[in-house]
């Protein structure tokens, strides 16, 4: 039992979610990487054979990664609500 009468103080929750800070850092790194990689590159993916700017490839990959991460978080939240 706690010596202070059994009462526990709860730390106040941050008004700024830590996930948003992480997303901001990742977005900043992604922008720097895009700006520094502006050359053309050949893409061979399934039936797609093309040449496009590397920044576009990075942007598409980043957008797909963000979408997949968002989808997983939505699925997790919904499964927690059901339990």
C-alpha cells in the first residue's frame, strides 16, 4: 500500500499525441530524401515498365506506406472496440 494514504496521482496526458510527432519527423525526412533524389529511374514492377523521377517513386511508396499504416490502425481500433 502507498504511504501517502493510497492515493495515486495520474500524470496529465499530453495534448500533442506522440504519433503525430513521429509522423512529422518521418514526413520531414521523406521530403529531404525526395528533394535530394530528383533523377530519372527505370521502374520494373509486374506489368509496369517505365521511367519516372525518383521523387515520384519515393512519394508513391511513402503514400502507400502511410495508407497501409492508417488501415492497420483502424482495424486495431475496431477490434479493440468489439472486445
